[in-house]
C-alpha cells in the first residue's frame, strides 16, 4: 500500500491523473479525503482537471461516504476519561 500526503499544483495534479490512468482497471486504489467531491477543485485549482480526476476515481468504484463522529476525537475522549 502506498500512502501519499502532498499538496497539489498543476504539475502534481497532472501526475496524479497519469498515475490513476495507468492503474485504471489494473490495480486497486484507495483515496481518502475529508472534502466532498464538490470541494475538490480547492485542491487541484483546475475545474477541467478536477472533473477528469473525479471521473477516473469514480469509474467502477465504491464510494464510501463516512459521516459521523471522528474516530480520533472519540479515542481522545476515551483516553481523557481513562486518565481522570
């Protein structure tokens, strides 16, 4: 598994698109984000490229929308209760 945390400029966005294009229907890819699809342009700063990336990501994909309490916040609260 490959975990990447990077900020995106136009060149990096294009590289991600190429990477996803090469993996399409060959390998599984998991991408997590705390942003909804309608806010992805905030990351990539290019509406056309963002639309193409989302299309690549969602084609034959399982999209799991996880709403609710943060797992980390829950763990922190439990830890705080244990320490008191």
